[in-house]
C-alpha cells in the first residue's frame, strides 16, 4: 500500500483576520509529482509557509509522512523538513557547490572541514544525474538550470522527502525543463514527492501525475493528464487561434526597430528587426543576456560593436521615450508607492506634455479621459490599495500614454496566476493593436509564443531567427506549438 507523503485535511488558516486557506484539502503520495495550478494567488504564500513552519490553524490537520505535525488543537513549534525551490536562490554565493550541499545543511556538525573529501562525496551524485557540474565550482558561476539542480540535490542530501517547486518553468528553457523533469522522475522513483506549482497547465500536464486546481484558498478539483484541457482555457485558446490566424505585416514595410550585430557584455552578435505592430520574442536558452541587453538600452553599458536603429535613426542609449521597458513583475518594480495613481500614470508622458507637472487642468483632463477606461474610483486609491490586476493596468496604461515606438518586455508573464496571465496577454495585444512594436524577452516561451510574429533563439552565442511561417519547424515541444502545425504535419504525427 502506497504511503502518503502529505495530507492536509479541512485546513483553515487565518492571517490578520482574513482567511488565507479555507476548507483546504490535499494529499500527495510518496513518489508522486503533484501539480498545483493557482487560478489566483490568494493564500498561496500562506500555503507554502504552512507546509514549512506549522503556524497556528483555525481548523484542520496536517500530516507529513503519515505523522500529525500540525493541528488546530496543538500546533508544533518546529519547522518541517520541506524544501522550496523558486526564483529566489537558497544557495550562498562565494561558496562552492559541495560547501552549499554539505556544510550548510541542517545537522552538519564537523569541526574540521576537508573540501577535497566533500568534493569526492558530492561529485558522483551530480554525475549520476547526467549534469556536468563541478562540485568545487562556486555557485555564482552556475547557470539557472545548474543552480536549480544543486538546490534539488541539497534538499535530497538534507533528507527532504517532499520538495516544493515554484514556477520553475518561467526560469528554464524548454530543453532545460525536459532535463529537469527527467531528474524529478528519477527521484520520484526513489520515493521523493514533489509539489510542482506552475501557472501553465500545459507545463504541469507534461510532468505531474495529478494536478490540483486552486482558487481563493481552496482546491476546486483534481485533474489527471487524461482529463484533457481545462474548460476555462476555451476562450483563451480561441483568442490565441485568432491571433495566430492573423496575416503577417506586409514584407515591404520599413522596420521600426533594427538591431545589427549587437555586442555588449554577454550579448554577442544579436540581430533582429521589427515592423510596427510586430511581436518579436527573443528566447535566451541560457538566461544570460537580458540584463546586459536592457543595460545597453538604458545607457548603463556601452555598445562594443553593432548598432540599434529606431525609426531609421541611430538610437542613442539612455533615457529615451521612444522605447519603453516593461520589467519583470512590473506591478512591484514599476509602481512608485509614494506617488498617487495619477502621478504614476503620467510618469513618462512629459516628453509629449512638458507642462504636465505644473498644469493642474491638464492633469485633470487626463484623469477624466482615463477614468472612462478604468473607472474614476482608482484615482482615489493609493498604489498599495490597488489589486494586482489594477497595478498591471496602471503600468500598461502608462505605456499607452507614453506612446513609444517599441516596448521591451522582460518575462511579462512571470509570477502571474492563470487569470492574470490571460489579462496580461490581452494588455500586450492592446499594445500591438496600437501599432507599437513589442519585443518579449523570455526563457520559456509559454504564452509569449502565441503573440510572436518572429522568434529569435539565442543559445551559446549562436542566434537563429524563425519567421512565423517556420514555427512548425521548431526543434522542440512548446506550449501552443501544435496550433502552428500544418494539417499534413498533424496527420503525420
């Protein structure tokens, strides 16, 4: 009989008078990879904290390895041996892989540390996974995939039999994700269990034995891979098909953005072009060039070779309103909490309206115009009082008001739950409908692929361009790729 690795029974958890989890039920078997698909993010962090640290429950019971570890009657004061792997690294820079795995694990009590011994112990473990990571390498030299693998090994060595993976797909390219999935299956066969949290069902169904659909602190249903697509995605798939069926821009139209053989830092030989209303996706399979590319656009890093042209003119990096940059998690990174909603909205419009900060009537006119789109109530709220969706709307409205020729979006879907992911897709589509060129910088294609007019793949210094008509020839499996298959191809498969 298969043992349970985790059971949460009718759990209700309150924080500051608000129910984060309510009647929450979930069970994970030993050796099972359980998916969790959040329709929204309410209570998600509280769930992770609950699994790790046993806070006081309003009601319910938590069992770990079939042992009661928390209940509303008598919470336990110690943490559970559960690891969380996410975009925030738990490794310590300046130390080697072996040091992080052995020396920093709970229970390590050696007074004399012999680095050579640690390296000889950990290297066979890494080699058995089929990854080429030197045990004496410093962790700040690792790629994202290597870092995730080391964190996984560290958790296993520390004795964790349940590991939480949070939004791993947003950090890894499709080939890397397949390699990680193979490692997870290997450990699952050895009895290790996983809670795999992701916001894209097509990713979860590739690896998970079952998937729990989560919303507002409850599990709505449990799905198995054979159950097919989720009903809520029907409208989304229809919009995706409409987008993919649109005709491409006329080939003779002049590009608004032209990048030729750009070299700056880790950006080597990048070339791309985009016409008005184009969406070009730049996929960096090693997740290394985006910081240097954005630093080049903002003038923080000098161009070593090549050029960037915008609307036919040589682009001078720095503060330029003709290019906008949508940073990761813009609801946090691009909102100024000390400013009002209206001030946040007008932040990048002063090149069009130089008197915006001195003319109260002009600002009142902007408020009246935009209130018809977003409602007047939001203008009376502080940024901290806005919902996450409202903060995303604010950032995109600012870009529309700025009217740039091109927008560089850094992983725009990262950290977004299912409903917000769909809304972000619509916001990006609105930019394209206004004739604004959108450049999406992504590691894993997922939703970005559905908007793409062109795909630029960067891998180990090589750059390959795929036109939309060539998407069906891509040498990997990506979400939505089947929608590009020609009828003959589909029959052949």
